[in-house]
C-alpha cells in the first residue's frame, strides 16, 4: 500500500460523488449490510471496480461501496469489510479507511457483529463501543505515513464521547436501551472457547469479535471522529442458551437487529452539523 494507490482509489470514487464528497463514512459488519437499503439517491460501486480494493469472502459481506444520503447527510458506506483472517494484510484490511481519509472523510461510523462476554448481555442488544482491547497485529507497524498522522497516535479517547452522548440522547427519545462496553478484537476465524470468553471478561471486555479495531486505529491515526457499535449476535456456552457459534446464525441475528441499528445511526447522523466537501477540480 502506498500513497499513489490510495490516490488512485480516491480519484476513482470521487467520480461518483457528483461534485460533493461525503464527510461521513460507515463500515457495515456481518449481516448489517441492509442499512445500505436506507441510503437515498444512492450509487453502488462494486469493490471489484475500485482500484486496489480487495474482495470480501466472509458470510454477510456483499462487497459494495454505497454513496448517497442517510439521515439528511451525504454518506459513503462499505457494505462489507475485509478481515485479517481472510488472508489479507493489515494494510489491505485498512486500505479503504486511508482512501476515505484522502477523500476528506471526518466521521467514521463502524459496526460489527459480536459475541457477548458480559453475562448481562443478550442476543439482539446494541452495544456502543467505549474502548477496545486489541489482540490483532497493529496496522500502523512499518514506516509511518506522515501524510495522515503522527508516528505515535494517542489512543486515550479513540471513540468519540460527543457522538456517544448524541446516541444515548436519541435512544432515550425512542425508548431504546443501549449497552456501553469494551470490545476485544481477535484474529479469528475460530470462535472463542469458553475459557477465552472468561479471559476476555476478566481483562475488562464486554464483547468480542474479529474486526473493527484495525480500521479504528487507522481512522484515529488519520484524525477522524469515530463511533463504534456492536450488535450482540451470540454468547459463550457459559453465558446463556444461545451459545452455538455459527457464521450463518451470526448473520441471521445481525439481520434481525439491523433495522434498530439503522434507526440509531440515522438519528445520530441527522444531528451532525456538517456539509459535504466540495470536490476539487
């Protein structure tokens, strides 16, 4: 991955923006792609057409970039992401975030399907990510890309408290209950053993998954404001009856919660006072 490749991808995507590049980007996790159906006046770009983008192979990841309007704001949404367990490098996994930053995106909304580590959580819950624990290779290892950020980015407040407060206020208006918790990221592709679930909880995690953190680290390095949300789709055998971890079932459970997550993200985005970035000549 180099700056020339990033610029080639950004240049191609900008041709679909009708002169206005969105300042908001959304990454949709397993089974959460249906949110893209709520984007109005949209144009769909298959990843296969975007220079240097990879092709997702995971269940529930369609592989499209959607540009349009959501919550009254111009957005671009990744309908599916790339994972380290698919055999991609961390640079390939996070490449789209670099492209977003190059285009001028300032807000990143990232979602995922996650397994409950906190015994109080239930399948179908929405958890706002307040922090994370990373058990994956760090995507910033290697020469620093000075065009985007510093060698040693601060990770004290990765997930925006401002966006979290907006989410809680909007959920309260709708009578929705949101969880607040820490997300632990592992490489996968195996689901966690009961002992690993217990370990994550002892370390302070509330949910666990196989994504999100690499993109968030790169977004933080690039100076974006970040909102993360997990849909709880499965539990450890120690935590409840819905304990069989299966990829198809995870997507099914995420689909069931997709409308609720869509309503929340629309409500948050509608509260942001931002304008699209005029496209340069």
